C-alpha cells in the first residue's frame, strides 16, 4: 500500500472529480448524438414530400386541382363539392 490510501494511493475510485467527468462527458456526447439524429430525421421527413410520411391531399384539394387543370367542368365541380361538404 502506498501511503495507506489503497490502490495507487488514490483509493479505489480514481482521482475523485475527474472520474465523474469521465462518466459525464461521454454521456453528454451520446445525448448530443441522439438529439442530432432525431433533428436530422425529423427535418428530412418534414421537408421531403416523397418520403413514407407524405400527407395525402384531402378530397377537396384533389377536386380543386382537377378543376384547375380542366379535367372537370364547373357543373361537375359544384356537384362533387356539394357531395363532399355533405350539403
């Protein structure tokens, strides 16, 4: 024993506060990496309209698009709009 302090003269726990830093710093790094991965994933999903989480257009949006492209006439548009609105 060296100076009566046990293993290596510093007890069985290393240098005290530095052993705490040795546990805290890797934990902070892992948490940072997790948050970074979540941020990148959510950013890509929200900005990528071709991904698996694409929100489909509502029926009314599709109807408006078809009318705007000229696929249906005004009468058909009005009839389908009434049907969709439940009137």
